[in-house]
C-alpha cells in the first residue's frame, strides 16, 4: 500500500532541505560513483535523478566513475586473468586496452547518455581529454603494477569550462602519462582520482558512493555506524584497527582529500535509493561524514 504524505508534509520536506540547498549553491562537489549503484537499474536511475536535481539547484558537481565489474566481465570474455597487487589491478598492455575501451568507450558514455536522457546536461571525459589527469608510473614499495598511474597534475580548466557551461563533467579514470610514462595511457584508481580532483578544484565535499553503510565501529554490527567524525579522530580509529579491509582505501582517499583542503568527505551507501540527496539535504544524513581540519 502506497504511503500518502499530506501537503504540509511535502512542504516540510522541502523547507528542511532549503538551508542545505542555500549552503551548497555555487559550491563544487566531487562524487565518486561506484559499486552496486552502477549496476542495479533502479539505483542507477535514482543516482542520475539526484545529480540532475543537484545541478538544477546550483550545485556544481563533478562525477568520477569506476567500472571494475564491467572491466572484469570483459577480461573474462576474452579469457584474460586478472591480477591484483595490494588491491590495485596489475595492468599490462592488453589489460590497459580493455580498461580504456570499457571505461572511456562504454561506461562513461552510458552514464553521460543517461543524464542527458533524464533531462540533464553532461559531458563525458576521460583523464586523457585535454590532459585532464597527468600521471607518472605508480610507485609502490618496489611492486611492479604495469601501466598504473599516480596523478601528478589535474588540468582544472578542463573541468571549470564544463561546469561553467552548466553541465556535469563525467570523468573516467584513464589518464595521460608524462615524464617516464610519456607515450603511455595509464590506469588510475577511481577513488584516488576523485580525491585528487576534489583537492585541485577546491571542492567543498568529496562523496564516495559505496556498497557499505559507511564507517562502522564494529564491522560485524551494521548498527555501529559512525555518523560523524573528525580527521584527527580518523587516525585514531586506524591505529585501533577499526578501519579494516576494503574500508582502508576509502578512508585513505578521504584523508587525501581532507588534507588537501576539502572541507568534508562522505562515505555513503549507494544500495539505498537517493542516498546522495538524503546525505546532502537532511539533518540525519545516511552515511559517515568526516570533517576536515579547521584552518
């Protein structure tokens, strides 16, 4: 049975959102889009609606996306075995060609098309376009990761021009090699790309859409969600071993953004419809908000 909301109830929802809309108007947010929200059709539609609404009320949004499951599916289809080193995909030339084809040629354009079809305005980009993401080979304690890049420079005017046109830049994490990596196209971790972009463009917030509720004090207890925490407290939780497994790279990504001047970072559950709007425009929020250092 459909729940009915009174006219007063509808008005109350909008009025409660008003202070947040005013606070974020003309501010820049970077959203990392990944996980189940990219695969499930209903969740995908909800994210697209959230992004368009945010854009309509004057929030400048940069969308950075991954595509791990799609890459894995294509590698399996061609009989190519995946290899990971400390959670990062080892990328040889054949894998890089597949990564570039899937992220730049399919996933990026599919997301851009969905935004356009839903009445929004978007421009699909890769880190190669306009030299948006310029990278050196990733150095990791002597480990060889192949064609994996570490971002040195973000060419922010490329993004600023798109934002100034009223469109949402949709960015895939394939980058242009420079220095020793010149002449190569490199694979970049999408979480790190989002954090680096957030710092470079002086974003108000970095929001990671994930497949978990947020940062849990006890990973075995879904009700132990930490709703709000400061950057220094985050270091304490890491030392205590509260931050473990797949949450480690998410937290490190948030720390990278906050240490670079981004005011807040959020880890939210993309398995819930309209998670973006609930986190941004309600008092309660839906995930974990990490406060940056007060300057």
